[in-house]
C-alpha cells in the first residue's frame, strides 16, 4: 500500500483563509503544543516565492516505512542493524520490548496514515486524547531530522551529503495502488534508504519553507 508525504505551507494566505482545509488540525496542534508549554504552530506572512499551495513531496510503501522504523529502533537500542527481506516477529518484539523508547521517537511513534510533523523543536512526540483520536502523535521536523541523521550511517548514507531524493509523486497516490518502485541496485537496505531519502527531503523542506509534513 502506498503512502504520500505532503507539505502544507504555514503561510497566512492559506492558514488564515476561511477555506483552510487544515484549520481544525492546526487548532488541535496548537492546543497540544500549549499543553506542553510550547509556542503555537508558526504561521508566516506571505513573501514572494512562497505560496499556499499544498503539494506532495514524496511517496513510498507503508511496509518500507516500517523497515526504516525497525532499523532506527535497532540502532536506538544498541542492537545490530541488519537487513531483512520482510517484516517479521522481530519487529513486533522490538516494539513490545522497547515500547517506551519507541514512544520517545519522532520517526517510530507516528501514525502511518495521518498525523503531522510541525517545524518546532521539542524532544519527544506530543500526544493527548484529542490527537490520538484523530491523526495520532504530533512530531517535530527537527526531531525527525535528528533521528534520520543518527540512523543514516547504518544504511550506508552520508547524512551530510545524501543522494538525491526520489522524485515526488505527480499526483496523489491511492491507498491500494502500488507504491513507487525502489531501485533494485541500491543494496540490502534499498527500501529503508528510499524512505529515508523521502523523509529527509520532507524534513529539510519543512524547516526551510516553514511547512507542516502531513501523511496521507
């Protein structure tokens, strides 16, 4: 099954519009941030070169996302990061044994199909009853980028000079249709690398442009 990442520019022409389709979500994020003593979602004034256009930035397979989360949890728990052909019981055991650690991770603790990363820096994902009934934990783009940087060497990626990211989907991907093909020659961690490059592109652009990262 396919998963798309979208960037939602946090500019006033979109966020202050009465037709803003993300108004309810941003209000919920603001409440969660306030509960944690953090500032609200940052909204920027329009400047030339920015727009309120919501656009896909990357796409990948849901299973591949869990492959990357597995590698990150292994690294986080000081276990050997090994490639696998398919997800099995070891991943479920990791989540069960190291659940509290996973819940402190912006990469690992996130709903597959919903939720967001906001360009504010906080140490662990935020959650409350409202978020968990909706899109799930709220992550930090900065926190996601730190975790991607930490796991990169185990996947054969230089985080300071990563390969070019995969091309963004030309259109929204349906849930049941196949995800973008992963280059077969990209080594034993090909699927993990594909998702890493996608998330890295999204996090980098989120910080550079002041945008939410939204899963769909």
